[in-house]
């Protein structure tokens, strides 16, 4: 029997880490992810885990130490947010290029500046091309479940890539929800032991990691990373299937909520999907065929599958909780629309940048998006595909 | 006891191979070779090099001059990288995941980077090992 609890998103992530019992955790505190290493260091101090906790002086060193530890043969984990991830940025690319399956808990927060500690996805979007697998979580339960699945995905021999589990800062990280935990022994069996093929601490086979890699080979090594990212898609599905067998909770590349017969649809990630489901239910009660596609796996991007799932929609809105400031649209908008283009699917599409710096996105805001979509279906006209949701009126000029 | 260079060179095999790309006459390779010779022959080492002349000349894919394990990550963080490797050693040793025997950890600071851009990461190293 699973354990019924009530935990915040940060507690859920820390609890998953405790059950995984990694060899090394190196972390530096930053709001709103601070509680994850804080709770975890308590587990270390109490002897609940076997982990060596490295209290580093910065996030750059946190990721450097995780790289050193993982290359040495350990399972290494960390957590961060926003500017912490920005400071790690150099090492984020090095972690993936060295093919080290480090797992990071990213509690999404606006990247400075100006300084803001609340939720948006600008931190995650800044590393979207870094070669990390990126899983997004609507609820505390999903943040927990994604973390339990992380190592099985990242450490798979066809993948060997680092992975980050994202959840919304404060909205889920600090909100206490009901959660079903898996028993410790079942987690241990599910996650399994890590036996890397090559590692620094194997004195029988000393290795060298992180070469100067010039014109002769770097291209091939980058192509191998790309192949690993493609391989990750099937591995994620396989691991999710195993997870479902253990818990009964089903996960795919994305969740389709009342999408099958929908005429208008929203595509979004993380906690906003919860608000959107509420709105979809209300609209359905009024006879409006609204649906939702919630991205779980953002990297690798399931473009082909998304294009197929949205092919019957009459108009759709893609919600980006980060602006790309490129005068064209947000990152998710560009990924979804370009995937549809190359898969020969044309659906009228608009983009909303929303929720920047923790701006509250209410049910009425989401409802207004569906109303705009219904208008597009009726008029077959889109005058501006790149829009804002919840912006003060005077700023829209 | 005075350091007897002749004796060390004669009795301790080199753990740093010829064939690297450092310039002829450069002092760094003999220094690295002698530091590696200071290890007990039975000990394994994990060496970390900061980005710099020494690192780029001794480990150009697919060749390495290091016969022990070697890791390079970036310019300013040899200290933190090796602190992570050492934490892995402490943790795995404690859990019985490693065989008997000692592993030593040596960081080469690069060509000056460790005491300007890398000073913060160096402080981590002291924090861990002090």
C-alpha cells in the first residue's frame, strides 16, 4: 500500500531524493528551491541517507562538484532555481557533453533582472538547448513521481544524459497538497543500483574525462548527444510504463485532457495545466469543446506526437511562461508550431506569454484564451499571433 | 631528508607519458611528472586539470598523457570538480562500493586561472579539506 501524505512540492522532491539515497548531493541555497537541500541535509545529518553532502559556495561549484562526483562513479543530485541555474550555465553544458546522468530539481523562477523571486519558466528556457532531459510537473505528486523515474531514464545505456525535473516556484514548491508516496523498499528496487561502465574511481581502468576536442571529433561527439536525446523518448515511455505497474499512475510524453473531441485547445506546462483543466471542465459544462495538451517531456521534444494529437483542433493557443524577446514568440510556441509545420499539420495558432515574475494566472484569464480561440474559429482571422495574457492594459501599447 | 632527484627518477616509474604537446623546454611537464612520482606506487590518483596550457596539451582527444584517472571540466573550477570526485570517493568507500586501496586527489591549477577567476572554487576546496 502506498503512503498517503501531505507535502509541499519541495518536500516531495526532497523525499524522493531521500528514497533514492544518492551518493553525493552538492547544492547551494536559492529561493524557492532552498528547502530541497535544506530538508535533504537534515536527512544527511540524521544518518537517514548514505549521501556525502557538499555544501558548496555557489551553484557553479554545485554543478562542478556534481560533475566530478558523477564522473567518479557516484549518483549525484542537486537543486536550484533561476539565477542559480544561470550561474551553473557553463557547467550545465559540460555535464551533458560528458554524458553524466546527474539529476537536478529545478524549481522554476524568473531569472533576473530586475530581481524577482517568483515563478516563471525563464530559467528552464535558458537551458533548453543544453542537452538535458527536461520533465515538467503540474503537481507535487508529479514532481515526486518524475524524480523517482529520473535515474532510470538518465542512466539508461542508450541515453546517459543529465535530467532536470521542473516544478513551479511557490505555486507547487511551497503549496501543501495530498500526495501518495511509494514505500522506501519499492523505490529502492525501482530505481536500482548505479553501475557505470567507466568511471574515474575504477583503478583497474583509469579513464580521462573532458578532453580538448577539436575539429576532428567534436562534431561526432555532439551528434552522439543528439542521438542519445532521440533515444530518450522511448526510454521515458518504457520507464513510465514500469512506474505505472508499480503505482497505477500513468505518464506519457504529454497529457491529453479532453483533447480527443476538442475544437479549441491550450498547450501549456506545469501548474497552469491545473487551472486550465478547471476551465476546460467549466466550458464543457456550457457545451464548448475545449481541451488541453499538457507537456510533460519538453526535452526531448515530442514534436511528431504533439502534431498528431493536435491535428483535429480548429484553433489552438500555446502558453509560454517566459518571453523569448525575439519579436516572434515564446519557445514552446516556436517548438509546437514548427513541429506541426514539418509534420504537415496546419492549425491556426496563437501564442500567449503569461505569468511572468509570478503574475497570477486566474481561471478567468485562461477562459479568455478559449474565448479568443472560439473567435478565431468563427472569423478565421488572426491579427496578432504573439500576445500577452494578464498584462496591465497601459503596458500593452 | 633531502629530496634526491636522481633516486626518485631512477626508482619511480613515470605516471605521465611522453608524446604530449607541451613545448620543448617547458618546465611544466617535468613538474607534473615529479608530482605524480610523489604518489605511493600502489595508490591510484584522480587528477583534475583546470583549462590551460597544461590541460589542452596533455589530453587532446583521443590521446592522454595521464596514466591515472584525469578529469577536466572548465577554467575556474578544478577545486570544486575535484571536491565532487573526492566526495564520491568518501561516500562510496563508506558504503563499501569501492575495493580496498587508497585513491589520491590532485588538482593542477592551470595557468593562473585558479587564483583569479577560480579563487571562489578554490575556497570550496579548502572548505572541504580543511
